[in-house]
C-alpha cells in the first residue's frame, strides 16, 4: 500500500501473533518498525518460553483467517508446505448434549500447532524491508518527555551482563500478552488506571499429543465436543496438527476441578464427554508424552480508553489489552481485528489528522472487542463459580443462556438431518463475523418460540417475560448490547461466504 511512510519509527513490544500483526500493519505507515522480544526467536517452529500457552491447541477463527490472509496472502500455502493439516480433506464432528453431526470446515484453511502458525507469520514479517527484530531483549519501561508523550522504551538484554539500553520511538505498541506491564509502567509514571473488567474464570486445560497410526490417516475426523457445565461435563477437542500428530484437550472452568494431567486420568476423562467416541479413538493412537496442563485464573479487559490523559505515542493490543477464555479460540482473531483497526485509524489520520489519536484508536478497538468479550464471558458464566467484576455489567446473561439452549437444540436436530441453516448462523456469530444482534433478534426469537412444549422453550419464555411478538425486539434491545461500531472491519462479503464452509448461508 502506502504512499509516503512519513511517521518515523514504531516499536512493538513482543513478537507473539499480536506483535507480528501490529508490526505488519505499522510497516505501511512508519519508516522503521522494530519488534523487541525477550525470547531468542527459534530458527524452526518450536515452543518458546515467552509463549507458554503455545503447547496447547490454537485455532484461528474464520474472521482471523480473513485478516491474516489479507496481510499475509498465501500464508495457508506456506503452512501446508510445512506439513499443516489441510481443512479441505476432512470433516469435523460437532457434539453437544443434543446429539452430534459432521460439518465441512471452511475451505482453504489449515490446522497446525501454534508454533508452526507463528513461525510462518514470522517468516513473512522478517521479509518486510522496514521491520527489524531485536530479540533476547526485555522491555523494562517507557520513556516519556516533559509533556508525558511516550518517546521510547527502556531495555535489558538477556545476556550475562544484563546490558541496559533504550530505543527511541514515535509510537510504542505494547503486545506483551497477559504478562504486559503497561498498566504498572503507567501507574509508576503517575497515571490512574481505570478499573478493568475481570472474569474470574479459573479455567484448566489438559492437552495430550499422539502419533496417528497409518491406518487412521485417511479416515481422520476432528471432534469438537461441547461442555455441559450444569453436569460438570468438560469441553473437549480432538484435533490434528502438522505431520499426522493428533491432540486431545480436556477443559473445565469455575468450581470444577482442573482436568487431570495424569495419563490414565486424562484418558478416563475423555470417556465422559458429549462425544462418546473420543476415548475410543485416542485409545488407538500412540501417545507421544504425558498430558500437560495450563491454568488461567482470570480474563482481563482493560479500559484504557477511559483515561482522558492517555499518553500520546502509546498503544496496547492483543492479550495485553483484553484476554479471553481460550476455549472459544478468539484471542488471535481479536488481535488481528485490533491490528486492522489500528491500520484503519492510521489511514484516516493520514488524510484527516485529529487530536488524541491514540485514545481514539483505543476506543475503536474497545468497540471491536466487545462482541468477543461478551460472547465468551456470558458463556463462561454457565460454570458455577465463574464471576464477572468491574464497573460495567454484562447484559442479558440468563436470557442468552436460555436462547442458546433452545437454538442449539433445534439447530442440532436440523444438522443431524443435514440442514445446517441454523447451525451455520451460530457458527458465523461465534466466528466473529455475524453481529450478535443479527442472531439474537425478534425474527429468530419468534421462529424459536413455536410451542414445541420443550422445557427449553418454557424457560426461554419465562426469561423473556414478554408474550407479544410485536414487543420482542424492544425487549431484546433492553437485554442485548447494541455492539455499535464493532464490525467496521468486515468489508469483504465474498470472504465471508467462504468462511461459512459447508454451512448454509
Ligand atoms: C491454553 C491457551 C490456548 C489458546 N488457544 C487459542 C486458540 O485456539 N485460538 C486463539 O485465537 N487464541 C488462543 N489462545 C490465546 C492466544 O494465545 C493469544 O490471544 C494470542 O497469542 C495473542 O497474544 P499476544 O500476541 O497478545 O500475546 P502472546 O502470544 O502471549 O505474545 C506475547 C509476546 O510478548 C513477549 N514479551 C512479554 N513481555 C515482554 C517484555 N517485557 N519485553 C519483550 N517481550 C515481551 C513474549 O515473550 C511473547 O513473545 C490461547 C491461549 C491459551 C492460554
């Protein structure tokens, strides 16, 4: 793109997915972009200490795939060349407490480990002329001038001497993930940080990898098995990554005990899922090592945009801005949406400069984050013991639970009969493509409430508290956030149709 790259130098803290995306976006506007990363970046796709979650399965949602494809055209081909699993060749089983059915995943996508995905994107970023990497270097603080503008970062090399240094910058973008120190650094500079929203989620992962024996290569099917929090049933994901390696995941949250990382107990846990066949399949695989766990106490959504005095020269994105329960696979996609938002704001600023640029970017990103935060938090609140805190309230929790229950029941029945029209709609919302308001609306509600006499319908009616269909929309507007401005970035209808995969449109 780019006319003149007149904006000087940008520094990105962290070379995770958010950092790589941010650097790629900034490279269209800034003369130089430097990514400062505390890890030594590996020469091949392997786990590294700075991204401890990378051992566990990482899916890219269709909206994230669209954005990655725009900034890194053909990245899926690179992944396939590295042995990633092509989506076109397999179906995925979806299972929940109402039944199970196969779906076709979106075309031209691939499933891989997180290290492979990150490695492929990093290779692309390394080829961008005006982006440099400064690895093995930890960022320790922000440099500011007399007016409070952020003008660079302090660094400490991770060598024996722990050499200290600094890098000047016209823009610093913090993408240091969940361990970001942005809030602490700003507090140390005298800023008051608004109270973040916190979802006390106490979630646990247990992931085990296996070699898939030859006879199972061709008939492989991945399985997404939904949780049933009321009955303490775990979520599970049986998946394939590069080079015919499979993984099994057990997930629970709230007051439930963390899924076990003992090999026998993990296998036993796989027997008690909505998808009955998972344990049978894993018993035919060749375990590579014992399961490993990952635990997260909280998801955090910062509200930096509420600071009137937010410093010029600083942005925050990715998990450092808002982190999510990973089971919904949203984190990387939201990071991509945020990076895209920064690009759009820089473009607008170039043609029509406005004051308080950084704070306005944070406001736009906050709107873009809202659907993902709301969808995952509302869903997590089904687990006993999960709590939301902060000055904001989460709207519509009980109503959404009842609505989704009835919708899922009906959608599953249709999907088993090979009609994916309902399930596809829900998939598109969860892929962050379809705005929730187009899912939770009066028309869908009226179709759902067709007096089938089910317990789910009675519960939804009771929660709705309104029997006149003419008033349904007004009631829904009271219950569901408006999500205004959240879908600015979604401009390519052709890509959206592809993202629906084998589902009905
Ligand atoms: C168990 C688990 C499973 C997940 N599964 C999925 C999934 O299926 N799909 C999905 O989209 N998301 C998933 N996520 C979320 C996903 O990992 C993140 O949202 C995503 O990686 C974006 O993170 P990020 O780039 O902001 O941070 P990270 O990927 O965590 O990267 C932060 C980077 O900053 C570096 N860094 C930190 N501090 C400093 C410093 N002071 N100086 C220099 N460098 C620093 C780190 O070394 C690291 O490289 C999962 C998360 C977990 C915990």
